[in-house]
C-alpha cells in the first residue's frame, strides 16, 4: 500500500490527511453529540459546540499522532495481512481509530466542554460512549475518511502531472 494514491506517503501528507479528517469530524461529531446532550440542535447548543471545537480538535490531533495512530497501526497489522484489500485495511483502521478516540473523547471531550475535570464522564461512560462511537463511526466511514482519501488522490494526481510536465520540458 506504499504507492496507494488515496493515502499519505510522508509526514507532510499525513498532516494534510489528518487535518482534513479531524476538521470534518470535529465539526460534525461535536455538534451532534452536544445536541443529544442538551436535547436538540439549537443556535445556543451549536454556539457552545463551536466554542469547544478548537480545543477538541487539538486534543484529537495530539491523541491521534501520539497515542492512537501507533496503537491502531499495531492492531491493524494483527488483524490484516499485506495481501488483504485496501478496503479491509481502511475499515479496520477506521474501526480501531474510532473505538479508541471515541472512548477517550467521551471523557476528555466532556471535560473540555464543561471546563471541569470530574468523575461524571467516567461514571456515565458506558451510557454515552456507545452513542458517541456510532456517531463517530458513521461520520468517519461515510464522510470524513472518503473526503480525505479523495483529497489525497487529487493531491497525488497533481504531483504526478507536475512531474510529467517537468519531464516533458
């Protein structure tokens, strides 16, 4: 999968890929979860979500880069073979990433949103986490990941076209 055009090939591309996924995800998932928490999507609920999104986004990027990404890589390696399809690798990647991040963010996101570190998110973890997991799973599977892979594919096509033009000069 090293030459896969739908995935990042180096650190700079990974940052672009992660940026696309995380910005889309945070802007969709956080307001939906907050709407469930506060009884519906209102202007006030959306504004509350909007105020927390930058902090949640930073948290997502840090967790993904430092903890979740390396752990998911190991898990995907245990559950897939190099001969498995691209889609098999991607689906396991999404499943493991969403499971771990949604679990952590059910706690940390509540702390960020309430601006209070308490035991409440841990006490209610198994009531809130399944809902958060399924919201995140569908957003990642159907929206964020496909868009990020499309961006990578177009980015690599543009690079290839630039190389071909340079070679033809």
